[in-house]
């Protein structure tokens, strides 16, 4: 897979991320692999926080909507083959550049 395809597939669920990481152009799409991984981890954290009584039931849906908007932004950037960071979470680096 080329860099653009790898970046797009990385945003398609955890399975898509794993396929992109294992079979794609890791070096060329490392930016989008990292952005997608940050969103996946943030989504897991928000879902776990959803189990907190009262506060979790209010905050979790709002944060889930925010993460969905960030996902759409990252997906559009990957489709346009741009390396722009997603808002707020974009500065977090998990994969070494």
C-alpha cells in the first residue's frame, strides 16, 4: 500500500489500524498511524469513563462526539494526503518519528 492508502486505512477501526501498520507504508504514513492510534486510545479511555456513575453518563457522550469530530478531521486530512494535526490531541506522539 502506498502512503495515502495506508493513512486512510489507519483511521478505519482498530483492525484497519493493525492492517495499515503491518502491511502498509509505515514510514510514509507514520504521522496518520500515530494520529489514529491516539484517537483509538482516547476512545477507549472515554468509554471506560462512561462507567462512572452520573458524571460518566453525562461526560462520555459529549467526549465521544468530540472524538468523532476529530476522527472525521483526521480522516479528511488522510484522504487529502496532508499531515495536519487533529485539534487538542494532535501533539501527542506515541510512535517514534
